[in-house]
């Protein structure tokens, strides 16, 4: 009896939400592509801005210890790596957008793209995060000699809290959101693929 009730609810929901046409699905996919492209482009420009700022600080501020120069070198290398990876990721996503006419091929691309982004946002991010933490630790050697102890401790604590917040909250939210966006795109393409199969002669 319970199964029969569940089946009735399912049929009722399907009557309320009729199947989308192929045109509506394509329109939804294009909107999601545009949103994803905008987000990736924003990331590229953000990383570029931070990289330029880090190099400007390195060139314009007279640091006293070799540890500060080494710290800024590590930061510049990390940011350059992430800039190149994000540019490549953005270019790859845009290059494959025209596969919308071949849903199966596009689904395959998006699945491999999602796997690559997961690697970038987990394992690679943790390596990046470790390098940035090392850079901050090296830079704090100089701050120890130039700041009052209370200010040095406050800055060290604030930096540690920010790193923990990024590690435990920001990156997890970011990964979850990006995975959900890509999965929605894959789901819509699978619907489109089914429409193509149903309309095939």
C-alpha cells in the first residue's frame, strides 16, 4: 500500500512538472555554462591581481631578512602555478562548450573535468596551502624582530585562524558548490541526450 501511495505522489509530481523540451534544456545548459565561465574568469583575474600585488610588495618594500625574500619567492611561485592552472582550466572549459550538440561527448568531458577540478581543489590545494603556510612562517621571522611582541602574537594568531578557516570552511564550501554546478550541467546534458534518443528515427 505504501508503494502504491509513493507511485501516486510520483505521477502527481510529474503532471505538475512536465518534461522540459530540448530547447529549454539547451537554454538552461547555456545559462549554467555562462555562470561557470564567469566564475572561472573571475578566479583568473583575482589570482593575477594578487600575484601582481605580491611582486610589487617584494620590489617596493625593503625587507631585512633572507627569510622574507624566500617567503615572497614561494608565494610568487604558488600564485604563478595557480594562475597557469586556472587559465588552462578556463580555456579547456570554454573550448569544449560547443560539444553541446554531442551530449555524450560533452558528458565525458565534464566528468573528466570534474575529476581534474576535484584534484586541484583537494590534493593540489593542500600542497599549495602548506607552501603558503611555510611562506608566512618565514615572513614572520622578520616581523618578530620589527614588531612589538603583543602585535606580533596578534598577527600570528589572526593568520593561523584565517588559514584554519580557509582549510575547514572556505575550500570545502567552494568544492561542494563547484561539484554541484558541474553535476547539474551533467544532469541536464543527460536529459538532453535522452531527448535526442527519443526523437531519433
